């Protein structure tokens, strides 16, 4: 019974690690967040090291995505300003009143 539960725990750990790897490859931040909420207890030093490496990679990914979003927001703002400056004025500035 104990051996079966130990093997089941090992399978759950491996599934968590595999899901984390897939989420990193797919850059799926929602899945990464969900997996971080469900971090299992690791019994082997190797599994702890692997999980730490994956979490470091997740942090790097999130910082990269954050930088990309910041750049995209700046580009969108520049595009909006450019488009606004190219609009022709609909009100004529030539107004003659005596």
C-alpha cells in the first residue's frame, strides 16, 4: 500500500513537471500560474532542482512578455498619435465675419 502511494506520488510529480514544461514551451501564462498554485511536495533533490530551474525559466518568460507588452503599448500609442495627426480638420479655419 505504501509503495503504491509512493509510486502514485512520483507519477503526480512527473505529470506536474511535464505540464510545466509544456506550459513554458507554449508560453501559456495561465497554465503556469495554475501550476504554481499547485506545487507538489518534492522528495528527491533532483526533482527540486528541476522544479527550481523550471520556475526560473517561467520568471524569465514572464519578464520577457512584460517587456514585449510594454513595447507594444508604446508602439500602439505612437500609432494612435500618428493617425490622429494625419486626420484632416473637418472645421474650416477660414471664417470671414464682418
